């Protein structure tokens, strides 16, 4: 009987050796064709090149030129070829007669079915986010300085002096007799330890907003209820903190007529009419990212306040004042920036309004106690100022809504 040969050690090791797992790199989703169509300039990013490949693949096949027969090629000498410009090389170079080509349709006329897994919207982490905002007339504070002609300055709100005066008002909780050294040291200690965004928000937000009066605010809610100010080409805002007013403070007609621009979420008891925002970011995150997020937040707030201000008016009025404010705290630099947001009239008849962003102040919060006190004073006064604007506009809108309901009530009485 023939005995089987014992397997070698090498074969055993090879058989027991686990197979190497192949890691498949997940392909990043792309934006919709409309996003690229609306851009005034398309940068050659990997996503843009993939979209170009997709569009090229969708082109109709080009009509091929019939092959040139051998009899049509010149049979004279090289000198004769040279006198007449040489022989035709169309059959060698693959040239195609322009008369035989089919016009390529523009991207706007294509039929496109978006793939929910591959189609996505831009976020502040994308370098094209700021350009995408500008396409919908939403501008950061330095957009005009970097992209416009020399000597062009960023627009300022008409009430900037009033804002600065209101922010500098001293608070009872921060009188000279009260020592804020403990809070200052607490912020320095927390700022030096934070790593993640969640840790940064939970550790620093209470210090920044402490000792202020109670405000109607919410944390981390995504604004899914609003009509997208960028036609859903960007992600929905989700500020770390926003202040608004309770829905019960608005007349029911106001809520019904302006719900798409003043009601940010589907939570029935979440504050509406947001006009105060805070964005906080961890040390490793870029400041420009969180600034772009604040720009979108503030524009949404400016639109809401402008809609309420002009509720019931036949034609919207642009007074140039800022009633929406945002703050940005970046743990990497320990700085707190404040911005004012306001709409300006459309440039063209029938056009869309523009939303401007203006830096009001900035503070190095871990520098010394004085800068810390100035920063928290500005933050808390800004919350009070934003609330006073909301209350004023709500009161005026409710009066107009009540006048709107009077004829309806009288009509019902006559029917009875």
C-alpha cells in the first residue's frame, strides 16, 4: 500500500496562514449635477472630475468618418504633395467631420436620477462651501475683500454703532466687586484639556454663557424644517446653541404664513425665529470651517427676522440693520469672534436679496482676566439684544395678524 507523503512544514504553514483581507476603500459620495451647474467656477477636484466622467459617458456616440479608400490618396511625387499642402491625413489622425457630429446637450437638459447613497450636499468642510454660499448671495465677512476690486469694503449694518454701544454695557453680575478670576481660570484649564468637539462644547459652553439670564435656547438641533436658503445644495445648519422664542408667543397666522422661514425644526416646543447662534470647535478643527458654519447660521437668522419685520407688507423694506448675530469659539486659538448678519436689497429687479456678514469684535479669552470679562460681557449682552429684537418684531407682527383676523371674525358673525 502506498503511503501518502506527509505534507511539508511549508505547506502546513501556508494552509494555516490566514488570508489577507482586502480593504475596499469606500467611495465618497458626489454632489448633484445642479450643484455644478450653479457654480460660476468649477474647481478640478476629484468629485468634479468624476462628474465630468459621468457626463462624458452620457454623451451620444460620435459619427465615425468613412474610411478613405486607397485610390483617393495621391499617387504623384512628394514634391507635388508639398506644393498642395501634403496628403490628407484624416484617416491617420482620426479626424471627424464636424458636419457628422451630434450636438451635445447641456447638463441642465439631462435626465438624471440622483442616487441617495452617492449624491450629497456640501458642508463647511468642503473648500467649495464658501463659493456655494456666494452663489446664493450669502457672503462671509471677508469675501468681498478677497474677491472684489481694490478699495471695495465689506458692507456694514446701519445700526453698527447702536450694537457696539449695547454690547459694552456693564452687567450687575460682573461689577468690580465681583471677582471673575475663578471663571477665568476654569476656562483656561478646560481649554487646555479639550480634544473632541463634544468635550469642547460641554466644558466651555457653560463658562461662556454662565451668569446670564434665562434664554429660550436649544443645543445641537439640525434645522430640517426650514426652506433651504441654498436650495438644498448645502447641509442644514446645526448650531451648537441657538436662541429663539417660544412658538406660543407668535400669532397662529404668523406661524402659518412664515413657518418655512422661522420654524427651524419639527419639535413642537423648540424655539422659533432663531437670531442668535454659537458655534464651538475643537482645537484640531480649522477656524475657517466653523466660520463658514456661522455664516450660514446667521443668514438663516437674518432671513427669518426680515420676514417677520415685513410681515403683512406689500413690498419688503431693507433698512440695512442687523438683527441676527453669531459667535464662534475656536479652542485651538482660544478666541471668541462675534458677527452681525443682515440682508441687503437685490442688485437686480426681481433678484434675490444678499446676506452680509460683518465682524463686530474678537477676543483672546485666555490672555488675561480683562479680555475674558470683555468677551463674556459681549456674549451675554448680545443674547439680550437679540431677544429684544425678537420681542419687538413679534409684537408688531402679532398686531398685524390680529388685524388680519378681524374681518374674518366679523364675517362669521354676519353669517350667524
